[in-house]
C-alpha cells in the first residue's frame, strides 16, 4: 500500500492548523525528562530501548490527541501509557559499552 499523500501534500496537511492544536497539555517535567532519557538512550545506540521508544512515541501522540480533542478519543489513554513508562528503569547514559567475548 502506498502513501496517501505525496511528500509535499503530506507536509502541507501536517502544517494545517486544526481545532485544538494550540491547547495546552498536562505533561510534567518528570514525564518529559523520562521520555527524553529514553529517546536519548536509543539515539546514543542503546538499540534494546527501541520498544520503550515506541511506547514514548505512542504516549506523546496520545497526549497530543487528548489535549486537542479530549479524553476518551484513543485507547489506551495517556495515563495507561504513562504508567508503563513510569515503571521502566532509567535508561543508561552515554554510548553503549562494547560487548566482551566470553571464553
């Protein structure tokens, strides 16, 4: 299945102002720090955090939709998604350590 839009049309559609786009959402500094840490860990090469990165993306997308359209539009809701992220350990910082060979 191909794209519904060519890249230029898609860009125009994504930049169109929609009802609720300027609404504030309620993310805490802690939530943003935890999401940023997971994104950074994956970016730094900790590829095992890919699943958690997907959870962060879904959480941010859901929070955005709830902020513009209200609660109950998407399931699971942002609280359910956050509970999963909150219970994760903090990801490692810096580049991954090289694997060592076992003898």
